[in-house]
């Protein structure tokens, strides 16, 4: 080798971290926390942050770390997909999660007036009734079954549709649109794979616009009408902003709760003593839900972008850099949660998990998601106290940067 020949750079050490593989990322998360708590991953172009304190501080520092990229496609849209969306009039980008103050502050203040605990607390009997309707159908089909497709898939969708004022015969379409949004935004698609999802996004957005228009013509007892009435009373929110909020809520309000209910049953059945404990004493369910959110929340990573030169844990983050915050790793940080890989429904600080984010963008619908999960667990444990995971069917999770969604949760019981 001549003296002027340069050796190829060593393969970067990603410490076992695979951005889109979420079936079992926990060993890689631990290695990142210990060896590279702030690591640049050139495969995705993000600084990856894995420790609890650093993630919480970054969430809280919205002035330096903007949420503007939270809803941007991880893989840039190809020209053909962009054309589909442009030609179809797709103009939204976020309801709240990707907006920044003062715009975020103004819109969230109006949304909070409509999205109240009172508004969805009255839904509890309706949630319980629908849980039992879905359980009736599942039990009638007989064991084995799939909690995800038989119960968790429809329940949150029916709830959010009723809250917003969407006919339940739209479930199939909205679920398809939601799946396209998750895949197009956080997935790893080829250019050709992007096209059908782009068409779905056009249909999704135009439907949200129609909901606002219809609420002004035919008001109802629902969230859209509440927002339209607040606008008419002088609150500063545009039709486009209301439609954008619905665009986010129709997705987050069912997809994440479908995942939470599915993961709740899965994790509890993987820990039979815990399932037995909440079956015998349903008052333990609320604590169990926080622990489920800690070990297996619906969202394992969220994104920020540095709007100034900054640093995280002493690592320089240049202006314009993208940052990936691994909440799924933070929630297993032993400095916050002792014995973090042990599932403990009595864990005293489980509520300190970061699965709903932190700071000004803390999930506005967290109480509704937890309410539905509590009701679902109350009814499932009451009616199927001997429920078990079906043997010989390992549970896997779809490839995604942020959403850790099981592909199925097969269960069985004595008929």
C-alpha cells in the first residue's frame, strides 16, 4: 500500500440499534444508554438520544429543539407522491404535535376548551357497552382469537368517531387512511410503495375538511361542532386549523389506543400473576396501565430538529440537525426506574414514563386513551379471567421508526 493510499473508514458502530426494527430493541437501547447516549446514525440522518434525563430535557427545551419535523416523512416523498398530494389539495401538516409557539399555544388553548374530560367522560358507558359487544362476538366465535383484531381494532375507533361526529360505517376507510399515514410518515417505503398511500392521504385530508364544512351546516353534539362554535364565539382558530386538528385526532385517537389496548393485554398475559392480580382487584388497573405505558407504550420514538446550535449531554448538535428521542429506551433507564426490565404493576413511579411526551406537546388525548384501556381491561378480566396467550405464536411488531404495533395478539380460553 502506498503512503498516499487512504483506508476506507471503519463501519460505524450503531451498537445493535436498527431504527425500523421494534420487535425486540431493548438490548440495543441498553447498549446505547451505556456506550453512546447521543449517537449520530447516518443511515437515517438523526442524532439518536437514549437516556431519560436527556430526552426529557430535550422535550422541554422547545425553543432550541423544535417539533416542526415531528410529522415530516422520515423518507422524503418522491416526486410522483408529492404530485398526487399537491394535485389533490393536501395542505395540512399537523394538528398540534408539529406546530410551535405561538401558533401551537393558540390552537391548543382552543382545542383544550373542546377536548375536555367532561366531553369524553360521558363516553364511558358507551365505551363499556361497545367493549362488551366486541367481546360477545369474539367469545361467540370461540377460542383462539386475536385481541387486536377482535376488540382493540374497533373499540377506540368507534369512540373517537362518536366524539368527533364521524359515522361508524367509515371505520374501514379511516383505519386504512390511518395506516397509510403511519407508513408514509414513519415507514421505510420505496418510491412505488408511496403512491397508494399518497392517494389515501388526499382522501383523508379532504374528509377532515368536509367534517368542518358539514358541522357549520348541520351542527351536532360532537367535538367538531364544539370547535366551530368556539370559532364563531371569537376564539382564534381557522377552518383549516380545525380540519388539521381533526386530521391528527382521527389518527392518534384510535391508532395509538388500539396499540395500547393490544399491548396491555399482551404484557399482562406475559406476566400471569399481574393479570390475576387485576382480575382479583380491578382497582389495580390504573397502576398497571402506567406500567404498561412504561414498558410497552404505543410510541417508542419521537422527533425534533435543532433550530440553533445546541448540545445534548455534552454532544454538539448543529443548527438544522434532526434528533430522534427514544422514549422506549428512556422508559427503561435504570437511573429512573430500578430493575427496569421487570414488569411491576405496583411500581411507584411508573407515571414518570415519557410515552406521552413531555412539556408543551404532552399528548392532549392521554386521559381518553387511558380511560378506554381501563374499561377494556375491566371487562376482559371480568369475562375472561382464565385468558392466556395462545402458545406457539410469537408476537412480532411491524417495521416502523416510531410506532411499536403488534401484528397480532393471539389468545385462548376454555370455551
